[in-house]
């Protein structure tokens, strides 16, 4: 498309992140300066980054430059950044306008510049001593080496920029693969200018996994580790604490805290580690402009207490070349400056968004309003741009989540999930695991059905305090910390909001996950071979009876080939005779012979039970599984001859002979011998097989008795027919149906003493769009609660009619058809798509002491927990952190609560603007331009685009998205939205365009020509007020901005 001039660009607050990188183009210096030192030999535990000259870098050095660099001997120190003319667009420090060289600071830190005396007062050390970064050229070249701990986005930018200022950097990260990648010169994120800094300063940068090396070579350690919000909303400081622990008892080192931490962190650390130097130096970098922000900061904040002022002086000296105001203060104030700054920016954004909403109603132009406000020096014009919005949770260990780990679905309590992950993952710093290939069932607001989304972090911590036990009208229960946020609605179709658990009441309705996506590719066979390990049977003990043609082919091989297959036998010829006579091999022999196992039978004794190596997972299999869940048990007997597994189904002695026949005939078709017999109280079917029994309870993970029963993990990825088959077996085995007061209303009921089975059945019914209620009670003389599950309502009975035995179905349907009118349920309400909402019935608060757990799900910030209830995650970090700190101290921060609510409102209004012009959005083609939360970054965490895509799809729209950088990072979070390879692809046939991210290339599009010709309807919703409104309207577009 033909380019047009760029309109506007905007930036937002700083964020931690990671991702991929693509190199930008820009102005480069025509000369390079020598490094101050050379790298020493790399000790064990780290890799030194080399910087061999490349043809590209050689061409770059020789190429003419439009920027000028002037170096003179009078005040230029060897490590200073290359000086550039004031017209150079690259993000580096400019020289003083009144001097050709870097000016030396005068007494008490005075220096040249427009701020004069006011600026000099800001940089006076608390001790009153002169700053150490002064003196002759010789002293200026002796730059202090710097340690950087944590090489994420903040850490890498900090390391690169300090290297640009001439310092030797030793940067440590705990991930060897990251260290190796950085040492090879690979940049793992998109940040303009960063790659050039790393390349130019490669000889000053050392990346290592060794903390000892950092301690030996540096004294100032910049802590740049992540501090994500936890389940309760507090910052997780486990990584910070790990850094402190790694320091040992050194009093020669100081921690310079770059990480965002709660107010009071520094005081707490120094109280625990007396003598440790501690300086608070919060970062104020913005993604996309981080290099420029570091080199040309608005201010530098340095906070220190008594005993650390000398270290603070040294930190202050590091920033002297940047010619920025330096705020010297105490540690707590420095920590508060960071949180308060970002919270205030969010407040300004939310305020102008509210003004935009009012302006739309009154016919005012919010851009003119903001311009008039911004000229007031008390207000200023920064962050007065309206837009779509900026973008912890904690449960007790007994709550459950449905996860998919390495492709296998499992329903687990948090405690078991943690143990499972702990066994194969590295637990980071006391309570945090970054799992590999872990997904959890989650709900994206706006979508009809839940879906599996990636989990970035699983956390655990010890907690002593109040928890809230919630119970809904449908009997769903969950226990969370009092401040845990929940998604709530008014039950009348109003927009969902967020409330902490302690504030919930009977007027609130909570979402229940309903429905699921049918699996695309379902395997029909399950192998029993893996059960050998569960049964503790070695490959030499498993007897395999392969098909006769395979056995004949093996015996027909050469003697050398047979010797290889029978390597554990002293005589290959004798062993071949045994194989021919018995028709069997050992499993290890089958593997060495490279014969397929499919179609074979397996056993552990030649005269014992043999079972097929595969089981067909058809509906009849799942019926038998359901009957086992209702009436089955497994006994395991150990004797001198080995371990014996026996599976048994127990039915009524006279009324359930058809179920006895069903189970026995199923196993007979599988070639498995069964035994049926009667007792005075039951009619039983049993089978004995070590392989099959171990697979049944060890691989399928079915329970051994009624108290241990649970749904098999395989069922979660099966088609609906298989789920109905399992539930019909379960219900016919131990469930019931009945008429309410003789009819015409009917109910279906099932009871179990297994809480795990009840949770699974509630979730499985939800997959099938059935909302069951739960009642928990204890029958007479029982030592364990019974969970009674009930399905009611004529519409639901009709959908769940498969749970009624064949002989009774016609009568049940005929009875409920006699209802004069169908009464709406009282315990839950359905919306037009999305989850079902169930009313809060009871909120009990009590003390709790133990482990609490959390999941972080980027994009949705929700996960489906016990009984199908949807739980929320956390709010944006800095805003929620300050709100959380206030709440922890007993102060209710009403303003920030309103800020969060306004942010959510902006996304909903965007959907309303589309509907105003298009009517129903069903089957409409909506193009989202931009995915990242701001330009010049590939970060999509908290991005508005994810919520918009979900909600548009929830309205029935077909969503296509395009972003020049962030598409790969967002692909897994966009549900059914189509990621386009080009902006043209996104625009073709679109009914509307929503501009989400103000990438400059979007302003350069030929809107009046090619864009309009490609679109089906010329409708633009400009979520950033970035485009030329008047130009678009003149070209025939319908234009909707924010507040104008």
C-alpha cells in the first residue's frame, strides 16, 4: 500500500516482559571507541560473550552516517556513549548544549543545564560528601564493574545501557539456556536499540549462571528479578529472597533493587540481614523506548538508609553522565515512588476515559477537552489520551483444576498438582514453578465455552489468616483467601464485575463453566503395555503372544538375527524351539526383534489370563467403566507367587441381571475370562489379570473402592457420546430417577461418598451443558459425607434422557411433556452464550493455616476450579499492588478500585460501538489491527486485544487479527480468531476495523484508496484516536473514536 504520513504515537507505563525480537533500523555512529578493559578467562559456571567482527559490522563501521560524533580529550571518558547531534533519532544521551564535551559536575553536584540550582539540590548526597564520580580523565576511565542479577527485560536493558556507559557487566541468570543464548549474541525480545547496544558492547558483557563469579568481580548488584503478583494480590518476593540468600554474609556488597517490590521490602531485608548494603533504585522504563528512557531519564531515584549511604553515593555516581535529576531519599519513599507513579498514570488514563464516555454522550470532542486541560501546568498533557484501556488469586490445596500436562488431561487437587510438577520441574526460590507444557481449563470473557490455555506460573506459600468458604445455590463450594477476586454479575444480564471473596453476598452470581470444544482427533485404541511398569513387572516377565504370521517371520530369520532377539538366552536355537512350541515371546525379546506389539495378547503367566494389548475405547467400554464407578472395586493380593489384581462389579441379586450380562459379555468380546456368581446380597462379575488390573487402577486411575473412586483421565478428551455412555453406566448402576410429587416434573439423582468423583461428575455434566445441583450430608451411621447430585428441570431432563434406562425413557418423556408451563430454575440462570450463573448462598469466614496455591494464566486470568466454578486471577501489577498494600494496612483504596472498573468498561463500550452500526455481530468479519499492549513491543500480557477478540467471538463475530511483531506471542491466546500474515489479509472483506495498537504503519495505510476498496463496510473504531478522523470521514468511512 502507498505510505502516508504518520499521525500520532503514544506510550504507556513500564512493564516487565520477555519475548522475541526483531532488529529495527536507525542511525548509527560512524566511529567506535575502544573498550576500557579486556575480558578475563571464563571461570567455571559461566560463558563469556565474544564479539567477533562480522562483514555486516565492518560495513556498518565504514558506512557514512548522517549523525555526527565528536570526541575530544578534555572531558570525554572512554566509556561514555557515542555523542550524537541533537537531530539524531537514535535513543542515546545528547551532549550538553553549552559544551562540546561532557561537563564535569561542580561542587556539591552542581552542573550545567536548564534546571540550575534546583537540579543540584536533588543530587546532594545525604552524607553531604562529594560524589565519587569526579576527577581527571584517568579516574573517569576507572568505571566500577556492575553485577546484574536476573536477565529478563529489565535486567538485560540495564546491563546493556550500563555497558554503553563504559562499565564492565557481569550478568547472572539461573537459566543456562538463556545465558548461552545471550552469550551467542541472540536477543530474546523486541526492544528497539537494544541489539545494537549488546553488539557494540559485547566485550564489556559477561553472562553467567555463577553467583560466585558475580560476587568476586563486582560489589554493586542490581537485582532485576521478577516479582509477579501472587494468589492474594501480594508481590511474590521469593526470587528476591533467593538473591539475598545467595549473597551469604558479605558486607562488601550491596543489593541495588531494580525489581518492583512492595513498600517495606528494603526495611524487611535489612532487618533480617544486618550489615547488608541496600539501595532502592526503581526502574521507570517503558517497553519500546527502554534504551531512550534509560539514557535520557526524567529522574533517577536512589533510596538508602543509615549504613548504606556510601553505596548510594556510588550508585548515584553511575548515573552522573546522564545529566538527569537524581532524587536522593529513604528506601520506603523510593519504593513508594515507583508504585505511586504507575498507579497515578493508570488513574489519569481511566479519568480521561471516563471524560471520553461523557463527551460522547454530550457531543464534546475529548481530544479538545484533553488539549485544554493539558495546557494547565498543574495537570500537564501526558497520559490524557483516551483509549480502550490499559491492560493474586489464592485457593486452598483441596480445590481442584482440570489441567492438560504434556498433552494429557488430568483433574487434580492443587496439592497433587504441585507434587506432580515438583517431581519433574525446578522449584524456584521457595514456592514458584514455571511449568513446561502445562495448560488449565480457563474461560475467556466473551467466549461461550471454556478452553485450555497455557499456565505461566504455579505458586505455593504458607498462609495463616482468614479464608472464605463460598457456597452457591447449586451447592458448588470453593474456599479462598478473603481477598481473592471473583467474577460476579447481578443475575439479570448486567455486565460482570470483580469482587473479593469477603465482599460476596446473596445478591452476587458466580459463573459456572458450561460446554466444551469437541476433540478433533480421538484415538480409538488404548495400549495396555504401559501397565507393566505400574504392575511392577519387568519386560522379561511380560509374556507376549503375537499374531502367528509375525512369529513365523521371526523364526524364519537368520541365526544372527535370532541370536540378537534372544540375547538373554544361552542358546538361541533352544529358545527358538521354545517360542515355536509355546507361541509366546518375552516383551524384551519382542522389542529387540523389532516386532509390532499391536494385535498381540499379554500375560504374566503361561497358564494365566491373557488380555489384548489394546482396548477399543468405544461406547460399550465407557458403559462398563461407568458401571464400575457405581458398583465396582479392585482387590490386590500379594503372595509368594506374585501380585494378583481382581476387578469386580457387584449388582442387585435379582433385579440387575441385565447389567451382569452386559459386563460379562463385554469382557468376553475382549477375550477376557470372567466369573459370575451370586451371594445372598449381590450378583457379582469378576476377572483376574495383573496387566489389566494395573492398567485399570494405575493408568486409568480408577479407584479401588467407593471412597477412592474418580473419573478416568482419558474421559476429558473423549467425544460427547463416550461421556454420555460413562454417565449412563454410572447412573444405571447406582443412580435413580423419580417423579416429583407424582409428576409431571422429574429429577435424576446420584449419590457418592467420593468428593473427587462428585467433582468430576459435576464438571463432566457441565461439558454436556447440564447444570446439576449438589447437596452434601451425612447419612445415619456413616463416617463420611455423601455428595448427592441432582438434575432437574424439564429442558435438562430431556437433554439428559440418556441417563434414564432404555425401558423407562418413553415414560419419563411422556410425563414431563404434560407440564402446562416450564418453570425457570431458581438456583442458576443462563445468559445468551457464555457460562451459567449461580447465586451465592452462603459466605463463611474462618481461620486457616496451611499451604495456598495459585495459577497464572496470561490473557484470560481465569481458571475453572472445583465443581466448574470460574475463578479470577490478578489485576495489573502496579495498580493492584498499591491497592493491595493499602488493603493490607486496613485502608480501602476506593479510587484505584474505580480505576480498575473504568478500565474494564472501555472494552465493553467498543463492542457497543460496533453493534450500533452493524446490528447483530453474528457472522460479521471484524479485523483487529494490533495485538501488543503498545507499539514497539511484542508483549501481549494484559493486552486489550485478547479481551476484545474473546468478546467479539462471544457475540458471534468472525475475528481476524494482525500485528507486525506480536502475532506469534498471541496466537495461542486468541481462541478461534484468525491470525493474518499481512494487514491486507486482515482487511479483505472486513465489516469493520478496530484499531487496538497505534503502530505507525497503520497510519501510513492508503485508507481512502486500497483500504476502503478491500473492506466490505467502511467502518473504523479507532481505539486510540490515532487516525485522521476528518480524512477518514471525507473518504466515506464511518468513524468512531473514543470520546469524539
